[in-house]
């Protein structure tokens, strides 16, 4: 009976993480779309909905702590709860990054001076792909996909360096575009941080499935 209750609670916890992941995917998609297209209304929607992600994170954290205290899970079940606890934290931080990107959109309202955003657009698409992949890997316990995540992070890091160099050049040579360039630099850094958190989730998945701590950046 105890195992059945624990199994059900672990399944409920997984559902909450997947739900949280879906909200994060949407927040990242909408915030980056708002930035690239200058859609302030969409950005404000992302900012408003971040509270929903925060509340869900608190709920997941509470569930994990109650499971640890009341059910005292062992072995695989213990790793699952520990992994979910860390994954929820990384997802919530991704949501914070998406909110910051949306705030950059709002700050740029009526002040957009740079129209060529191909580098940032490429980075955005790769980050979206990475986040979708790692959430799917969590859903299916796919450790092979989790291991591939680091390669995607390397690509994103490369794109960020390109964006950084280009935007710094704009700041130096075209002072009138500096304000937007600074906001885009900030958004690019947020995208890079989202990729870092996705890598952390990949490491958590590997730990949950294999029982081994793995640094995907090695």
C-alpha cells in the first residue's frame, strides 16, 4: 500500500514538472518573439504570467519536501524526488530569464533602432529547440537526448559570442543604436543562461535514471 501511494504521488509530481515545462516553453517562445518583433503586448503577457510559474514552482518544491519527510523514499524513488526538486528550480530560473527578455521588449518600446537581428534569431531558435528537447527527455527518461544537450549548448555559446561581438561593435561605432544594442546584449545573456539551466536539467535526468552524477560540460 505504501509503495502504491508513493508511486501515485511521484506520478503527480512528474505531471506538475511537465506542466511547468510547458509553461516555460511558452514563456521563452513568447518573450523572444516579442523581442524580435517588438510586440509589447505579448511581452507584458509574459511578465504577468511569470507569477503562475512561480506558484507552480512553490507547489512542486512543497510536494518534494513532503515526500522526503513523510514517505522517506529510497534508491530510485529518492533520486527521482531529488532530481525533480532540482529540475523545478532550473525551470523557475528559466522563467525568470524569459521575464527579463520580455522586460527588454517593454524598455525598447518606441526606441527600436536595430532591424538586423539574424544572429539573435538563430540563437533564439536553438535555445527553443534545446529547451523542448530537454523537457521531452525528462518526460520519456531519455538519457541519450540528455547527453546530446551539451552539444546544443556549445552551439548556443558560439552564437552568443557572435551576437556579443556584433552588438559591441554597434555600440562603439553607432552610439545612436547603443540603447537597443545594450538591451539585446542583456537578452542574449538571458538566452545563454536558459541554455545553462537546460544543461543542468539534462544532468538531473542522467542522475535520476542512472544514479550517477554527470557534468555534461566535461
